[in-house]
């Protein structure tokens, strides 16, 4: 049986011209045969798949996984399991709608059909619609894990940069539910009112003249000792310098550093003399280390939050193959407008 999806092209990350290529020109529609399922695998008819910042970084060849030429892109989505070679669990999954994470050894999910491990499939509640269900793994699970890590570290409040992102909004919602205060930083004044409406206790504009002073006062007032950092580079030492001694930055993204060199910045003096700590978070690493029951529990928690209306992914557009390219480029330049959702079988 044939498959059709968006495969990765222009994968030479060492070429200096790569950084200037629009996201839509890094992929092409490619028809391929669906492979025979290996033990442990399932075949999924894709219903919906979002574009995430991690997808954009992967298309540039700058992600933690090396790009594969001619491989379908896309890290997450939802669909119906139509075939399985995965024992009793696989048989049970057949016919069920699942949230799916791509197997790094296989093609991604921006295609009509996807092959992945049965263990990467999370059965979905009926009351979560496809476009929302397609987004439950990467961003919402990250938001929950980050807040719970901040609670483990004993912080009474969290500073979250790039707070208008989907992860940032999820952090604000979940932190409020858990009684943790949030100090949100944004680069556009248009994001201030929406984040306050979500429940952020402070929303600070990074370009304001008094930004550093207000940030320092807010961290002291709320006892914020954890920074959830999706920006990296200059923002990390700037925020940490305003936070109390013994604070921790949890770096889970690098929105302003999608080009070489890899990595961000931090103050060596703060690390040595102020006991400032920096740690990383990558959901893939968490899911690899977690017990199956922990992953299922996380999935159920996130789906319940969606069903209750506490979590909701902002969606800019739902598109088919024909309209995906322009929508992809719009998302690359306007992430706070909401997700682009590919519906490959529409």
C-alpha cells in the first residue's frame, strides 16, 4: 500500500545557506511504500498532526536527532490504529484512536499513515477532539513535567520566558491549578492581557525600561527560585541574575538559538558564588526513563485537563497537504498565533 507525506529535503546542516531556506522548502510531498511492520510496531491512519518548534528546528538539522533525507517529518499527532504486530497490546489498540509519538527509527507522522511503536501510542478519551488530541504529547506533557519539577525543587513561584508559547500557557494554567505563582516574560505587549487572563500573577515586557528591577522585585515577593527557559542565550543569565541565590534554570528550548553554535549562555560567577544551577529537560528523555505506568498516568492527567477545559491548544489553522506549506511558514514566523494542524487524510 502506498503512503504520501512530507519528507525532509535540504538536510545539509553544514551549508551556511540552510538557515535562510523557508521551512516549506525543506520538505516535499513524497510517495513511498508502507513498510512491513516489525515486532512491536503498529500502523496508524493519521487524523491530525501539529507543527511544533521542535519540528522547525529538526527541519533545519539543528535538533537532538539527526535529520534523515527522504524521511517523513513530524513528531506527534493522533490517528486510528489500523494494523498491529505488537502482541496482545497491539491487538487491543487496533481500531482505537490514539495520540502518537513518532519513533525516531521510523518515518515521522506528517503523512497519511505512520508506523511507530505500540508503546508510543496513548489511547484517547472520546471527549478530546482530534485537533486538540494531536497536541497532547509534546507541549502539554512538557508543561506538566516542568511544573512538577519546579514543585520538587521547592519553589513557591516560577519564572517562565516565552510565556505566550503553548508550553508557557500550559505552565501558567497548570501552575495555577497547583497553587504555584507565575512570573511570565514576553517580548510583545499584545501578549500581556491574554496571559493575565490565563492566570499569570505577573506579566513583564522584556523591552520595558524597568524590566530587570520589576523582575527582581517580583522574584523576591513570590520567592521564585525556578526559571523555565525556552529562550536560552542572553535571556538565561539576565533572568537568573534577578533571581535569589540557589535558583535553578530548567532549559527546555532555545527559541532564539536555532542556528549554530549550539548552546546558550550563563554567568560562571553566579554558578560558583550564588549556587545557581542549570539543568535540561527533553520530553523524549523523560519518556525513555519513565515506567510505562508513569507515561500512562501523565497521559491521563493531561487528557483530563483538556476535557475539563483547563488545557487548550491555540490553533491558527487546520490544513490539508495543499495548504500546508504557506501555513508552515506562517507558524515559523508567528508561533504565538497558534498551532498549524495538518489533516493528511482530508
